[in-house]
C-alpha cells in the first residue's frame, strides 16, 4: 500500500512530536521530514515534495503563509495544511488566499488532523468552510468589490464574483447559516459548498496575479507587461494605476474593520 507522505514544520518540538506520533499509528501515512523553521521547510519541500505539508502559519521570519504561496506556485500538487497557534481572522484570510487546503489550530483533536490529511490528499479544500464566517464573508466581498471598482486594465486581469456567488456571500455576511442561505435562495447546501470552492479558487488566483503584478511594477516601465499564460501580453498597467489600486484596497479594508468593530 502506497503511503501518504507528510512533512512537518513547527517551532514547538512537542507539537511536532505529537503530530508525528499520531501519524505513525496510521498505516497509510508516513512523515518524511521535519523542520523547526520555515526557511528550511521550504528548502526541504522544494527538494523532496511531500503530498502534504503541515506548516506553522506565522511564527518565523518567513511565514507559513508565504511558504504556502511559493509552494503552490511552483509545486501545485503539494497540499498545505497551516497550523495557527490560536484562531486568528487575519491569518485565516491570508491563509485562504495563499492556496492552503486547510487551516487548523494547535488545540485540534488528533483525529481531525488525520481526517484533514485524507481530505486534502483527495483534493478537498476544508478551508473553504471559513467563508461561512460572517466576518470573513464580509472581507471577501469588500475585496472583490474593490476589484470591480478599479481601472479597466487591472480589472480584466482579475477574477470576479458571479451574481450568485455575491448573493451567497451577502447572506452569509448578514449572519445566515449555510442551511438558511440554501433555503432562502432555493438551492442545495451542496451547491453552496461548490460555489464557496469556486470563490476560494478565485481568491487564490487573484492573489498570485497581484503578486506578479507587483513584481513587474517594481521593474523598468519597458518590461511592465503582464502575462499569466506564458504568451506576450497585449495590455499593461502603469505603476500609478497599480499603486492607486493598492490604496483603494487598503481604504476599503480599513472602512470594513471600522464597521465590524
């Protein structure tokens, strides 16, 4: 029987040993490596790609979120589970956009860790359930609304929500459960889950595109053309347009945070 290869990285030795011990009791799983720091973790993953990487979300110079971004860009077949020291909305929001398949806290039951590994290996995205939190749904709506209000050049490069996806998120942001949203919209909970998965995919795609945009804007104007399919781009944006776009996002998030608090 082929075993699921798992890599662990966390600053707490006892936590790593606990996860390692838990997985050692599973016949279909094996830990192929461990590290305490994310820089070394990234180097290991790039050299010996596991099927699943379990990383600490943010307890190092190089955050687990940033490692996840790099891993998903270069090794999309590697599933990443991020571990938070405690439940944190900022980290959850960043984790979703980074491409992580799941996000757990350190007080998680060992059986949940095992079941989560099995889900992500099969292509599952448990992290999409985070979109059912009203505060997260509100932030996602604010970000996509900012995308819709920016200049045409940038807007064409980014993924946008469909009217149904926007409708679902608005109901969740208002405090409705998945069951309530399904009943209100006359659709199944399965359809909602599929829509949330699609929204998550768009968030990850946009985050990768924005990082590429920022990288190109830091170079000379002559090479500021942007392409995401390997072909020469026919359109480009100026540094001023991109800076204005970033400021727009910042203002919208500050406004949203003020409304929530």
